[in-house]
C-alpha cells in the first residue's frame, strides 16, 4: 500500500525558529525491505519482531527534496507543468475523477496481465 507524504515544513520563521522539516534520510532503511520498527516478542527470550517494509512511499511537494545522495538516487522525480495542459486534457482528468472504484479497481490486474508486452516495450 502506498504511503503519501505531503509537503514538509521548510519555513523556520513560521514555526517559531524550530526546524520542523522531515529528515528524509530516516527512510533509508526502508529501501530493499528494511524494517519499519522493532517489537520485542512476548516470550522469555530476546527475540524481536521486525516486519519488512513492503510498501511504496509517495512524496508530494512543490519544493525539491533535500536529502543525501543515497535517498535522492532512490526517488523517481515526476514534474507536472501547466504549460502542456489543454482543455482536452482537463476534460480527460475530469472523466477519470468521475469513475467509480468498481470501474478502476481491476487496473493492476489488467496491467500485470500485460507484463511481457510492457517489459518488451520498456527494454
């Protein structure tokens, strides 16, 4: 399941001088299934439960992410510009917004059925 992180706070003056900006490097251990947290097991041993992260992180913000090179190399940047938008693209977006969940819930299944063709096109 995707986790969406929206617009971190970069204005120190608005926050009373405190730096409330999210530290993106804290996400580094999630790459390749790192653990999101550790819990002790309720037994008489020292075992711990460390579930692997199997999700997706989506960062939605206007300003560029300020993080280490390791984090930036793991981000796929998508830029959306209004100069290329037209009335037709706006109408298409409105149609997509009007779809009911039942009309689009099979998208992933349909997409995965086309895996071979998609990968051929990609490579």
